[in-house]
C-alpha cells in the first residue's frame, strides 16, 4: 500500500542558510520570497508569491521572485508542479524520493513514498513494453482532498 508521509519541512532559517552556503546574498526581497514559499503548505504560483511577499517587502520586483524560485529549485528546496491548468506552481520540497497528491481545489499537497513495490512493478512493465530504460520518475496526482470534498457536498457551510 502507498503510505502518505508527514515529513518535517525545513525551517525558513535552514533555507536561508542553504542559500548563503551556496554563495547567494540574503537581501530583504529574497528573504521575503523565501519566507512565503517556505511557510506555504500548498502549491503556490510565482504571482501568488509576488503578491504575498510584497506585503512583507513592498519594493519587491517580479524578476526577483522568478530568480529566487530558480535558485531554490537548483538547491532542491522547491519542487516544480505542472498543473492541469497549464500554469506551473511550486511546493516546498522534502528529502528523499517523494511523489505528490495535489488538491485541485485548495492546492494542499500530501507526499507519498516513491519507494513502493507497485510503482516499481509498473515502471518495470513500462520498460519491457516501451524498450526504454527508466532512470527516474516523479508522479504528481491531482484530485480533491477530503476537506474540499466536504465543502462541495455542503456548499455555504
């Protein structure tokens, strides 16, 4: 069975330290972007990051948001999410091989282990069928979480 995992997120201080250790200056605008993404527990778009981070640092530019996200992705602190709408978002990354369950209604993210026998069997069968040697995989499954399902059943509550 697939096991949902509740893994600890890195602290904002850990993110800032990782940036600093890799030679990135910790400017106020960059810190505002990091604080927004690191504290989010759902998929967040660059424009949402921009809007929220501007509340903390009004002089923030959109280019800084994109550059900071790019650096965070290089350092494996965020994972890119390709959403069915075609827009891309980002989520704070976990260590290890994880896959995502993403709520299409609220953006909430749950992780499940990539080290699952059923997934391994499926990729092995796909290799046989396609002739590919699969070196890597990452699943992003989209649906509606239990909380949002309840809201759909009970509108206005």
